[in-house]
C-alpha cells in the first residue's frame, strides 16, 4: 500500500461546479495534512493545511479531515478555469519526520 | 511563510558531469529537504538536509550520487553527480520550521535539469 494515495484523474468539471479531490494515507499517527496546487512547469504552491478532524474553509476551498478513516479531501466551489492544475495531497509523518506526497490529481475546469 | 530561491533555474548538462544546485531561504529554518520530480510524476523525497550533520537519505538515494551540504540554517546545496539522462528531472528544495502542530513546508521554484 502506498503511503499517500489520491483518486486517479484526470478530473474534468464544468466552470462553476464543485470539484472534489480525495486522498487517503496509511500512517495512522500522521499529524498534519496539506493540499498543494501545481501548475504545469511550476513548483508546488501550498493552498490549504489542516490538522484537526472536521472542515476548514478558506474562500472557495474547503479541506475535510477524518483521521479515523485516514481520509482527507479538498472541495473547490465555483470552479474556475484558473483552477486547472495538478493537486497534490501531502502528509506530514509523525515527529516532523518528513512530508510524503501523493501522486496528484489533474483537474481540468471546462469553460 | 519562508521565501526560497534556487540556482540555477535550469541547466542542460552532458552525461558524466556533475551539477550543484543551491537553495537559499530568507529566514532561518530547522528543516530543509530536497525532492525530485520526474516528468509527469509526483514529488519524491531525496533527503533531509540536516544542519551540522550528514543528510538523511531516502531509500533508493545515496550520498555518492547526491551529496548534500547544509552549512547553516538558511542555505543548502544538492549535487547531482556523474549524471545520466535518467537524472533529467526537476529538483526542488523545500524548507519548514516545526511550530508544534502547525508544521508547514514551502518550496523553491525548482531547477529543471536536462542531461544529454
């Protein structure tokens, strides 16, 4: 089992719709969870971090964490063409050991 | 947040040569990391650069191939040695400082390496 898994893409949604990105992780002791956005040819950009069970909202983005299910998700409301990118789920293992990245999900928002 | 710069931003190198990539952070950070991103792939951690001690390498990466320096809390270098075309990738430096629960990691712009 891979340490961090994401739903396979590419994911296509129409403009204005909700995009849902999912991620599961294997280390039950993981403390911190991140979503990065990466445009083609660019480095990853941190867009959300979440540390406690429940929802965390920031503008059009909502991260959801369920540690019991070892599951974290990212919802993008009112999706825009500028949201088209690869979204990387990352998990900080215990004791700030290291951050492990999932394979990424490519999102395409169709005008 | 930390602002991270990398040099060079890109390079084209010949097989068998070595390239050293520099990473500079605008503030002191405890942890610095080096990642590789091969075309169409996600990020793979190469090593953790420890200040004052040898780097900690992940499985599949060795010091002879990827020597790392960390002379202080704001700077690190990664050398890609005896390069082959398989080393063509983007190399990313990242940094973070443990703050308890809310640890976060930031990335430099990356170095795009092409080996001929």
